[in-house]
């Protein structure tokens, strides 16, 4: 019997819930953090996704 180590090199943990906003409000701000574009309103940072805007924690 040959035992080989797993080929998995990266494990991604999914959050329990994801907040998605379809359209941003009129007063949002565009900010750049480490070269990436984020949208900020209500004290949260959002990232554009196919389904709308998703809350991210920086």
C-alpha cells in the first residue's frame, strides 16, 4: 500500500453569509486600496461582482 500526501495546496474558507447589494446609493465613494478599486458607503467597503456589490473586510 502506498500513501501519498494530498495534492491540495490551498484551502478556501467560505463565509457563512454574504451581503450583496444590487445597486449602490448615489453618495458612494470610489477608493483604491493596494491598487484595487473598492466602493465605500455606510462605513463598509464593497467590491463589484457579477451579482451586484459584495461587502469585503479590509
